[in-house]
């Protein structure tokens, strides 16, 4: 459409808008703006015409209604061939729309936000402007991000925004509004107490492409939860090669286990399963104990800790072949040591933000759907567990059982965790039968199995698993109970002099 070039500006985030508007004015653009934006432009000396002046309709309801007018939307939605109709109604076409929305997500992220304030920050007119302009990308350029101002201005100076660029900006605009709608829906669903609402709305911005997926022939990418600032997804890579899908899975497993504990904890993970977990008064001995639990499996593993890595811990790691470490921080001397591992390929990840508290929902895709489950875990109260054997577990054994339960949550089923003195000594993971998991855990532990406690992620269907633990020298067992053969298993424990507690907690992980 020939004639004066015209832009409508309506921005909540005014970063960069003055300089951009000055650039538009220098190119001969007539600028229309809503009152708040117009005020900022006039203060900077930018010639601007208010939307209400253009429409002849003042903003009403305290500014809640300003752009919802036929003269605005016809100006944006018009296509070639509509010139006569526009002229009949005194409508001047618009070929550039710059808009961003009320800060709804930032508002509802505030602690104890007032619901009325949240609702007031649901943008109506801005969303409509953006959608109209994006729909008509064949003629109209839409800009929703201040980061795009410079490149759009350069394109206009060069003669106009090319069609492919307009389409890319339209796609970005629809991504922006769809994410905004999802944020509103999710807020209202949470407020209504709907943990599993009628629909699952996800609007996850892309964080990065990954080196590859589970295998090199697979492509992969990381998408971020915008409502969560802490975790593996937002951790900073301080050193090492580009991340792969498997790197992130292993780092996440290591971090989740380390965060189960209040005291200094170290975790060594291989293929998402822990091969060693330990607690200690400080981080270095915790790491040494975790690595020593299964040094064969730890080769090329990933380490997660819940404390800043100090010099002593870095020195302990220096001689071990590891793939990555994730921690809330690193002392400068420790970082220098770790950066020298594997000729710079060693991944060093640093978390940020508060990693405690509710971890939300976990999702797994199946063919034709997505499985969603909570991640909450009940408080562990060993004093409430049912002691079913003649021999009673000692206080120390109950403590080790509680430690083993926390670890067992993250071990692929069927699983057995052997623990003693706040550290794992053997883990049998991912076995098709429980008796095999018992045999593997004892094999991994060797002589360290003697006097340890065993935590089973589910009940013993037969006594054979208990018998294998007894052969290894296990002194006490924690299991959920609930098998029709519980009496047989209890009798086997009594016959071997083993203490047993029924926790009532099944700990399957698939």
C-alpha cells in the first residue's frame, strides 16, 4: 500500500523504545502510540500522535480500553485491494506494530501476589494488536522484543523488512502470545487447586541445542521452565565441551540426590544411577567415600554435591577419571584444579538460585501421550516404621535405613541399596528380578556388605533375595512390605538373625 509509512507503538517494557522511535521518525514514519508510550516519547522529543487522537475515541476505564477500535484493527489487517474501503472510513493503514504486554508472569511470580493485581495484569489490547499484525505478516511487520529493534531499523533503512523476516517476526510474536496465554491459564489452574488441570499448557523457551541426544545419531535440544530459575537447566557451564542429552540427565540425577540431604553430601552417578553416595562433616571426605563405594563404576562418572567445592575436594577429584561435576559454587583454587582435568573437556556446572522446595511435576512421553506425576516425598519417620522381626534394628541402623531410602528413590528398579555409616557400600540397580539386585549389591559391596543395612525399593516376592543378603553379611533390612509371602520372608530374617523394618514406602523408579 503506497503512502505514508505508519507505526503503532504500545509497550509495557519501554527499554530501547525511544531510540527506536527516533530512528523511525528519521525515516519519515508517522508514529501512533498509546498514552503511556506516547508520554515517554514526547518527553524525549519524538513526534508522536496518540491512538485516541487517531481514533477520535479517548482511552476509557482508566486506560484499560485504548486500542480496541475498528480504525486500529482495520489499519493493521487491511491487505492490497482494501484501499478504497479504508479511504471511505478515514482509516490510514499501518505497516509496523511494536507491542509488548503487561508483566503478568513477573507479577504472579511475586510472593503472596494479590489476585486482583494478577488479573489487572492480564493484557487484552496488546495481545490483540500483536495477533492482528502477525496474522497480516504479508504486509505488516510486528516486533515484540526490544532485542529486535536494531535489526528491524536497519532493514527499514535498507528499504524495508523482507518477507521472510516478517514471517520470522510473526512466528516470534505468536510464540510470545501463546506463552503469555499459557502463563495465565497455569496461574488460574494453580489458584483453583488443580494440580492436574483439564489441559496441560506448556510454553517452554528454547535454552540451547545440545551436542547430540542419547546417541550421536539423535538430535536434541534443551527447553527451559521459565517459572523455575534453579536447577540443571539454568546451571552455568564454566568449563568443558558442549552439553549432550546424557550429560544433562546424569547431572540432574546427581544434583537431585545431593539435594536430598542437609549435611555435606557427594554423589557419583553413572548412566543416571548412583554408584556411590556419602555424607560427612565436610565435602572432601564425603566425596572420597562416595567414589570409594564403587570406583569401577565411578570411572567416567558425574559428580553432584550440595556444597561449594573447596580446594580439598578438588584435589580429591583430580586423580579420578570423571566426566562432569555440578555444584552450587567453586573456590577459585578448586576451580583452577578442575579446569585442568581432561585437557579442558571436563564439564564444570554451577547451579544458581534456591534449589530446595517443591520440584513440581515430572513428565515422560509415551506414544500418544505424556505421563505426569508429582515429585513430593513424605517426611521420613523411622520411628513409625513397623519392626516385624525378633531382632530390632539399632538407632544407627535406622539412621542408615533412612539414608538408604533417600538414595533408593533415584536408583532404577528393581534395586537394592546397601548402606553403612552414612554412605552406600553397594548398589544393585535396574535388575529384572529382586534376587539379582540383591546378589549384585552384595557383589559390588564385597566385604563392606557385612554389618550393612539393605533398602529394597519394593517387597520381597520370595525369601531368596533375603537369603542372598544374609550370605553377604547384611545385618538389617528395610522394605515396604505387602507381599503375600511376608510371613515367609520375616521367618527367613529371623532364622538369619537379621532385623527388618516395614516402611510402607514403595520406591520404584522406571
